[in-house]
């Protein structure tokens, strides 16, 4: 099975991403990412005070956003 080209650049990315990692990947500010999470655009989970986003959820968000 062939891996879609849009995912190949994320092969070395961990399963759960923190906000600075997402901001760097999307070329957005951390505050913009926090706002998207707060508004519910990007699903997230909390580990204590730490906010994490599942890679699959981020890819789904990006896929839906481009439609």
C-alpha cells in the first residue's frame, strides 16, 4: 500500500503534538493555535496543564479545511 504524499513529511512526527510543534508545522503563531483549540476547531486533550493534539485529528482538520 502506498503512503499518500501529504503524509510522508509527517512520518517522523510523534503521535501527539504540542502547540509549539503545530505552530511551527502550520507556520502560525502559538496564540492562533491555542485559539483554534479553544474554539473547538482542532480537537485536543489535556495532560494536566499540557495541551496535546493527536496527529490524526490535526490531519483530519487540515483535510477538511482545504475542501
